[in-house]
């Protein structure tokens, strides 16, 4: 992930987003909040507001949920609010 940030800083947000999207396509980082928050920030910088909003929502939901059954209510609330 940090490599994608470095690329975005040195080569531009579009190039960094390409790297993040390749990482995301693997599927093993779906619950990694920094994947979604990094993607959201790069989308925001590119002016893709609607896509950025969706990525920020995914990141926020990951912050307030966990695999624990006691957090099922928090997960549901997050999904309903966002």
C-alpha cells in the first residue's frame, strides 16, 4: 500500500490509483481499511467525488465493525447510515 502512495506522490494520483486498484482486485485486502481510505483519497484528488464517497464509506464501515458477533449491531447500523 505504501508503494502505491509513493507512486501517487511521484507520478500522480491516477498512477497511484492504478496500483491500488490492482491490489484491490486480488480480494485479499477487502477488510484492510487503508486500502479503502487510500483509494478514496486518490479518487477525491482526481475529482471522482461519487466514487470517493463510496470508498470512504467502505473505510468507515471497516473502522466500526469487526468479525465479533457482539459487533453485528454496529455493522448493521453502519450499513444503514452510510
